[in-house]
């Protein structure tokens, strides 16, 4: 929600129970995710009030996600491009395929 912009700096996060119920997740999983985001400086706990997006939290999360993409996902994508003999320039200039067939 922070990356997709429904939540902005200073906004309160939904409760652990709400997120767990809405996404059918174990509340402990949501609580761990909140703790990770707090440890990374993306959100902050305000005692007795709830969890909030920190000032600059979205930018911090974007930076973290970009680094994960660059170091974990991009190398796999490059290997797949190479294995399939695709030209990266052609891929960048081609329209997305709307066909959902694998």
C-alpha cells in the first residue's frame, strides 16, 4: 500500500487484524512485516495510537525495493533473456503482450 500510494507519509496503517483479515494472512506474519518495516525506517509505532508511515518512508521503501530488484531479480531476468536469445532493446521497444497464455 505504501508503494502503490494509497498511504502517504504520516498516514496511519490499517491494524494488524484488518490486514490479516483482508489478505487472509496470519496476524503474526503481518506483525513481523510491520516490525521489518519499522526496523528499516519505513514506518513508526506511536504508542497507544498505532503504526504510521514515517516522513520519507515511501522513498526509503522504494530504495530498498529497487536494491532487491537490482540484486536479486534483475540477474535472473538477464540470464533468461540470454538463454532465450532475446535482444534487450527489442524487448524494451515492444508492446506488452496482453495474451495470458503461458
